[in-house]
């Protein structure tokens, strides 16, 4: 059947959920919220970039001030060797199946809206990263997914065995590429909608995107790319 | 499913263009692609489009399955015991959407035959064109869900 997927983010300071239109990495030196489309010139390596999430034609919010976040207890760590505590809605994007079911889900990144090329400086140099987890919940209480979707933070590992696919941290997103046996995407798994009253809720995908190694070696310019969810349905 | 395609330009009855930085994709018009099934009693059921195909609503027992693309090309699928057609697409966080293929999984006694119908072509990867069919094979799934439809 047809599937419906919502993509949203949580704005924490004036708490509310918003439909996401794009992810922006630009200067932290602007007030948040700001008008959608606002960008600030910043030289590579000069300052840590901030992560902003944006709504079509309205506002964008600064979600996080830096690219490198390895010490916050509730944030996926940048250093793969560091113990990971989990995800937090304050830095993440939530994909939610609100009707139907879809198969062979795969989260990755492409250079543009054609979803066909990785001919992009940030993608081709392995700088586009994400931590991802998908989950549902049937633990006898509805609190756990509410915690993830609506307010707090949780380690997706603790939601097993309802996790149909294991979380992955700090992976590179690069189209459908596999390098030396390492997949440059998060997937593939299935997502099925179930009514909250059924005792099982979901399915969800939570993603925290970030950029790695934004130093003075990065050429000056705009390096747009698109994070995509690839899937199949009947 | 949201039927908006903010990344499509110059949509016609046959196709639409998606312009990227380095690449241009030509896609079928997803509003005008559908399946057709025929039943032994003469009934014919036509599907809707690629957003909401209508596949799950049709009864079992048909004898013929074919796909009609917006380009006008008709792709008949040979008769198998059962079918599961999957629309393969990608959805960007910016709302952009690309329809890549229709993967028709066909049930055989010991495996699945997969008919992959290509729905887009681009100027970087010129290997396949719209309407091309790539045949593949997959192992039998553990379960056949309710979306599988059986022939007569």
C-alpha cells in the first residue's frame, strides 16, 4: 500500500515540532530563530559551523552550535571509539511512518535533487556523516517512544528487540557506495505503521547529521547536498 | 503519500525534468504510470499512479499483468503464480522525490524472478533508459505477505 512518511525536527527553546525542509550548516553567529534562507559567510576552518534546521519559507533554528560534539552525554559521539549514549531530539531529525509500510529503507546523501550523483566536494571527500537508528516499541507502556519522539532522550539500543535494524554511529553517507565492504549508507530495513493503541508504536528513524573535518582545506563556496531516504512500497 | 514534486520541472504528459548541479534526470510522469490486470471473466482493472498504485485493493485471480508508462510504452509481465510489485523511490528531506524503478517480484517454485522496470534516466549514468527492463533473481522470502497477488 502507499506509505506516508513525515520528516520533522524539534525546536527546543520554544518547544514545538516542525516539518523539515532542509539541513543547513552555516555560522553559529546569528540569532536563532532566523529567516529561512539566511546564510552567513564564514571561512573554512575559521569557526566551527552550526547545524540549523529550516522550514520552507519560514524560519530556521540553530539546532547545535558546533560540528564536533564528542562530550555531551546524550549526543552520538564523533569519535567512533567513544562510548555512545544515544540520540536526542534536540539535535536529530525524525522520520515517522504515519500510514502504510515501506521496505528496504536506506538513508544516504546525494549531490542534488536528482538523487543520482555523489559529485559533491563534501560527499566525495567523506565529510558527510550521520548517526542513525530506527525503532518501534511494544514494551507495555507508551512512554518510551514518546520519550524519543516528543521530549527526552534514549539510547536506541535499549529499545531492542524491537529494533529491526541496529543503530549505527558516525557513518559516512555517499550514495549507494560500498567501499571495501563498508556500506556508505544506513540500511536496508523495513518500516511498518501501527496504531498507537495497538501496544506497538512506530516505526521511526532518528538521524543526527553532521559534517566532519571542516578545516581550511575545504574550498570556499556553497556545498549543497541532499539527505534522502530510499525505500520501496506497493 | 504527498503527491507534490518540488524538484520536477517542465512536467508533460510523458515525462518531467529534474535539474541538478552536474546532472539532469528525465523521469516518467508518475501521475500517468499504472498497472493493468485482466481477469478470466473479462474484467479489467486499471491502477492509479505511482503515488497510490491501488495494488493492495485488487482481488486475486487475474490472468494478465502489464504496466503502462507515461511515455506510452506497455510492458507485459509473463504469467507467474503470484506477483509483488514494489515502487522504488527516494525522498529528500527537502521534499524532493525521484522514482527509480518498479520492481515486480514474480513467484516461481524455487525462487523469485524480478522484473525491474526503469523509470528515469540521466546524463551521467547512460546505461539504462526509461522503459528498460532488467531481469534478476532472488531467493524465496520467508513469508509472503498480503500484498502478494495470485493469478488464476
